[in-house]
């Protein structure tokens, strides 16, 4: 699921808050959330 969410966020289909909700629901870890959101900002 992490790879899918990472792709969706990169394409702009998911916002940072949507990724945060996925982390809160246990679909991804907090570390994965940070990697997706911070990684997109640092690219």
C-alpha cells in the first residue's frame, strides 16, 4: 500500500492530509508518512 500511496501523492491525486489519514488508520507507518510528504517536498 505504501508504494501506491507514494505514487498517488507524487501525481497529486492524494494530499498530505490524505496521506496522514492513511497513517492514522494504520495503512502506512509514521516513518513512511514522513518519507512520502518530506520526500516530495525535497525533490
